[in-house]
């Protein structure tokens, strides 16, 4: 089959690889009908995630048709259409039973690798390095999906791929960011990053009753989408305005009740931490640039919540611990526990509350994935979200 493979830093390639096979009785094989490129893929693309190997198949946002089932699979059969959550989760361990699916204790066969970096290992993720399980991803013709009775969500008839594809990741992820903020009606939420994840954090904050939602980015087309489609009431272009004073002006000087970092470790910015960090190629721990996170903490209203859904991998410095402690801030973070949110959010799509396809700006062939990664990374041609199909 054809698959989009990671070949090294900023190098992906469509390659012929062996078809996946059932290796466990609870596996299914899915023929992928749609997949997408995520901001998290860019961290792999830019070589910031250790334990990637040349030839690894990328892609953790995907859906398709079941073409084969292991003999223990009970809820799915050949021909079913499914959308697959990006964490691999067993459904029965102590983390899964607490709905912390991205922390599944049994799905990551290479847990020891992650333990070295993070103390304990999170779940395995599709297409996301060997330390996160070494699972082949879904930017491919076919993909093996373990724990088939736990993760994949059957798509009701009448919904298109584009309406439900993002249940695999970015819609639940953005929504989880808003959920972490414990929003009470009318509160103000600020969201750093108007990428696809930020758009759904904004949409989530709106669903959960926020009164004012402020989107922060530097790309006018992304801020426009946040305002016209996701539900932002205000926008701040950080190239034109000072973020901290603009936020203070919008909130009677107190700051937003909650702040969401939907940017992560590759934040763009000005000043020493942006300028120097890219040169530290030999020390991964110094590569991360927590510029959005710093602003989110410093600007948050005293007693408020900072939700971190942008991905970080190692260590950061210049962390404003003093603000966190002395102003009683709460910080919450995580890879998305997608399984927890998929069904309620599918219901919202079914009811017509939201059509997540508003983020799609480019529809490309799987064979165009290399150009897609470049375009998405450089935010060229008004690119917000790329969907790939054969
Ligand atoms: P993206 O690259 O499309 O969007 C990131 C946005 O952040 C861009 O629009 C960029 O201009 C903006 N940005 C950069 N620096 C900024 C700054 N200093 N202030 C404000 N905005 C800034 O990526 P995406 O797909 O939206 O993903 C965003 C983040 O979410 C990534 O780190 C990704 O890894 C992470 N993510 C996390 C999960 C999870 O489960 N927690 C799931 C999916 C993605
Ligand atoms: Zn993703
Ligand atoms: Zn589990």
C-alpha cells in the first residue's frame, strides 16, 4: 500500500510499504477514506520528537471503512464506517476507567522509553514516535487499529467524512481545553493560537457559555475564521498590538477568567527566547519556546485557570512560577482524552449545533502530503487545515 512516511527532519515521502495485518484478536484493519495533517505532526516534521525512525508512517487523524476484524471484535463488522481517536486505549485499566484515555496504562508497548523522559508513560498514539508506542499512522491506504471495541466510533448514516473526521482529534482537543477552564456563563476566555485546535477551543468555550472569547494569533485569515466561524468575540493580532495590554483593556484590567494555550512548543515571537532557541539544536530540552504559555499565565485573572492543550515535549525555562503561586492560578494540561468527548460531540454535530468542516481550507491527494506539510508549516495559501484522501 501507499503511506506517507517520516524520512527525517522536514522530509516526508509517499512510499510503498507492506499492508497492515491483524496481530491481535481485538484489532481491525481500516481502509482510510480521509486523514488530516495536524499541528502535532509539525513537531514530528521539525524533528522535535525523539524516537522517530526513518520510514515511520505518519497520521493520527483518520477515518475509513472496516475491511477486516479480529475474531474477538464484537461491536464492529466489515463495511462499518468509523472515525478513530488518536490515543490507543484499552478501556479497562485504571486510567481508562477514570476516562483518562490518553494515559492508558497498557496500550504503549514502549512505555520504558517514555518513562525515561517523563517519569511515567502515557498511552500509545497513532503515528507518533516509538516512545509513544510505534503505532503506524493513518496517512496511508490502510491502518491497523487495536482495541477496536473501545476506540473507533461508528459514523451514523447521513454524515460526511468532513463533518466527522475531526472527532479523531482537534474537535475534542479544543473542546477539552475549554472544558478544563470550568467556564461559568458569561466569563471571558482568551485563546492563544487560531490554528485548528484554537478554533475548536473557541467553539468549545462558546458551547460552554463563555461571554467573551478572545482569539490571539498573527495571521489575519486565521483570526477572521475565529471570528466568523468559531465564535470569537474579539481578536488580537500580536504583530499589531501588545497582547498583555490589549487583554487588560478588554477585561477591566483584571485579565481573562481562563486562558488556553493552543500553540505549544513551537511558538513564534520576538525577543531572546525566540531568537536563540532555534540554534540549540544539540539540546532538545532547550528547543521549546513557551512564549504563548508565559503570556497566558501572566495575563490570567487572579484565581483563574490556564489550560495547556498545545503540545510540549521536554523542559521549558522562564516559567512564571511566581505568578502561578502568588495569584492562585490553576494550570491544567493534557493530550486529549478523545474517547471521553467523541460521542457527545458527535451528537452535537448530528443536531446541527456545529459543522467542524469549517476549518478545512485544502483538500489534497495523499500523494501530495509532502507539499501539504510544507504549506501547512509555513501557513501558505491561507492554509488552516488540510484533508488528505486517495
Ligand atoms: P497550527 O500550527 O495550525 O496552529 C498554531 C497557531 O499558533 C498558528 O496559527 C500560529 O500562528 C499561532 N501562534 C504561534 N505563536 C504564537 C504566539 N506566540 N501567540 C499566539 N499565537 C501563536 O497547529 P494546530 O493544529 O492548531 O495545533 C496547535 C497545537 O495543539 C500544537 O502544539 C499541537 O501539537 C497541539 N495539539 C494538541 C493536542 C492535544 O491532545 N493536547 C491535539 C492536537 C494538537
Ligand atoms: Zn493531532
Ligand atoms: Zn487503558
